[in-house]
C-alpha cells in the first residue's frame, strides 16, 4: 500500500483542532496552564481522569492508562487503523494527501490483494444473484423466510446461494480472468487430486459474506441446505484475507450504530445477527462460529465499551468465559449477558415476540460476573465444607475481576448467605489469592490499576520529562533491567535515555514503527505536564525506584537463596534511609 508521506501526516497533525475533536465525545475543562481534562471516552467513570495536552495533541487517562496522540485517539474511538485515521482526519480538516513512491514489491502485494478482493466481491455478487434468481435456491429462500427474514435485510447483508454444481464459481472466476491459484488462495475453491481438478468449495449452501469494516468481502460463512450435508456450517479457510477467530460478522453495518447505542450486541449465528438488525437493533455483530477470542474482544471494544452477549452462555466453557471476563475487565469492557428464554435463540425470539421482545431482553441484561456467580452457586454442592471450598475456588477469580462496589458487595452477600458463611470470613476467603490475575495486575473492575511498582516507574519518568536537565544524570545511572519491572516503562526509559528527554516524540522514524512505545511516551508527556515537578520530588521518586529494586532483590534472595541476604538487607536499609530523607525534603519543599 502506498505510504502517505510524512509531510502530509504532519500537515494533518497541524490542521486538526484536537480539543474540538475530543470535545465531540467528552466535555473538556481547563485543568492547568496547558492541559484540559474530562470524563474518559475509553472507560466508564464519574470523575474526570482523562487529560488532554492541546499543543502537542496528546492524551493520557489516569484511570485506564489509555494514551497516545490525535491519530491513536481516532484509531481507538472510531475503530480504524492508523492509515484510516489519517485519511479520516485529512478529509475532515481539508488536507490533501500525497503518497510516497512505492517500492515494486509493495506495489505487487497491493495489486494482488486488490485482485483477491475483486474475486471475492465477484463471487459474492454471483451467489447473491443465485439466491434470488436460481430455481434450485427456492428451498433456501423458503428457509430464510421461515426464519422471519425479509428481502430487505437479506439484501442488506448480501446473503447468497452457492449452487449444487461442482464448478459454478470456478467457471465464473476463470471467465473473468482469475487463476485457479487465486481461487484457492481466497478459499473459494479446493484441489481435488483424485479428479485432477479444482472445484468449488461451497456447494449447495446459503452464503453469508463476511466483510471488513469498510464492507469489502473477505470470506464466507456457509450453511448447509440439506440435512445430510457436513459440516452444517462451513467457513472460508484461513488465508491472506480471512483468519478464523479474528472477524466479527456484520461489523461494517453495526459500526455506525454502536456509538449512539452505547453498546454492541454479540450473537452466535448469522441469522441471529440478521434478525436483530431487522428487529431494530442494527448494532449487532456475530462471532462467526467460534468461541469468543481475545482478538474479537479487542474488535468489540473498538465498537463499544459495553458488550451484550446474546448467546447461549451455558454452551460456552466456564474457563473461557472467566478468561473473557478477565480480559474484558483488563480492557475496561463491560460484559453483560442477555437472558434468553430456555431453548430459544435471538432469531426465534425476534420471530415470535418481534422487536418488542428483543428490546425487552436487551433491557434485562445482567453483568456477566453476576450471571456466572449465580450459575456457579446453583451448580455447586454445599452440604460439605469441601463442596463449599470447591465453589469458593471457582468464585475467587470472578471476584478478582470486580472493583470494590455496590455490585460486588451485593454479590458477596448472596454468596455468604448461600454458603452459610459470615460476610467477614467470606471476604477473607475470596481475598486469599489476590494475585491470581494472569498478568499480575491488580484488578479494579472497569480498569486495571497499575501495580505500585509500575506507578513508581511511570511517575519517575514523567518527572524526568518535566525536568530534563536535572533528570538526565539520574536516568543515566539507573540499571534498566533492575530498576524497571514494567516492560513498557523499561522501553520508554531506554528510549528517553538514548534520544534525550527534551522532545520525547521527536524521533518519528523509530516511533512510526513502534506504536505502543509512542503511546507510552505520549502518556508520560501528558502526565509530565500535570505533575507538580520539583527537583526534590524527582529525587524522592528516584530513591523510591532504587528502594523498590533492592526490595525485589531481597525478596528473591529469601525465596530462592540467590545472593547474600545479610548484604541485601543492609543495602535495602540504606536505600530506605535515602528514600526517607529525600521524601522528607520533598514534603518540606511543598510546605
Ligand atoms: Zn480511561
């Protein structure tokens, strides 16, 4: 893909009014001489922790640690990639884009992708026409009609029919000048060595095209039309364009509705998605026949922070759901479960109860964690101490995803009553392993609190940026692997040490290829702007970093006998004295 020139990207950066852009989603007010703040558009909160630095057009959220510049802001709030963010801002602020001369390999790749997309689009159109014009598709039309799906919605989703002949698409594609290799690459055909031929992959099936966010067809989900057909659902195979578990069905149609709805609904089946769109819930997407993956959860979070699961939760494995709940809480996503009548699915509910029944069900959604807690309680055997311990062991990771809140309290009371435990004892039992979270982060409901060490490291680097000349020697003497536990902070420290503290984002060439680092640095710059930076505070933060490192070494020595405990204890005591003294000076200076 031809690259947008760097000059152009800078022109867009200059042209955008960042405060205006952010204000469209959240109200900003002045928070300091050079910064503004408001409620975070990326997580749910009551008090503002989203900080904006309007000059460099950067942001940092003290609550969920979202950070970056105007481009990542658009990427995350509009659910687009970097290039699309630049294009979107360029058109909104009237900047004309120019492209660098492409290298020939890149041009080849782009041309090949364009051909593959063209082939898929052609196939999709052909399938769609077959559904409406082919006599052999009559049963499929009847099936869809019986599911309550009207023509309008079927057209909107470009639903089609793959005829029973073995070579429909193969012939269409060859006539249009596509090669067999291209047919195989996009998964529309397969090799049949026994017959020495390339034949259609999809035969006698109802075709649901899967498109990307821009509406380009990437692959298909195909439903059998006869009971003896296996498998019942057949998807495109993984290839250059389609990857199992990465896409959400219907994103291209749902994305413009999720913002206003403040939620995204997730269903399992294709016809469920269609049914909900038809019932007036066009902010619905589908999982493409897989259990929800982390990538899909990431895609969902781009659409909305509130995700309503309209699926048969009983069918999914509990571990997978707990894992999803943990990832969700880590990403600041709220997962809720939509209760469906037993044995029903969204399409059936829409058909029998219409739009009203669907809206009613969505309105009755409950937080995923509460849903799971109640299910675990219902399934457990609580006659014996062991039975109750087993239930507690299953509940513990779930409670780990909940912030101290009225919801958590209410759930704890329910559990205590059911297990016949005092609330105090239950609280202790649930806290027993506070660090079972997979990444070691302490979970606090909607957002992940930084652990104390990362907080210290972050505060120190922010002060370094605020006081570059005083901080340069301090930063230089630190041992990056010893003094930084967080990989993000360690990378940032290395970059700042090598490139200097004066203009952390100046090295555009390096940062263009390392978005996480660029985001971290942007966040640190906003934090630096907000920090009441004094030399004494910098010193104290520096000593705290050293103290934390000696404490880690001492802990490690006690755990596995590495190093001399006596000597490390001595060093720790010295570090503690240095920190106490520096801290006292900082407090004194603050008055
Ligand atoms: Zn936030």
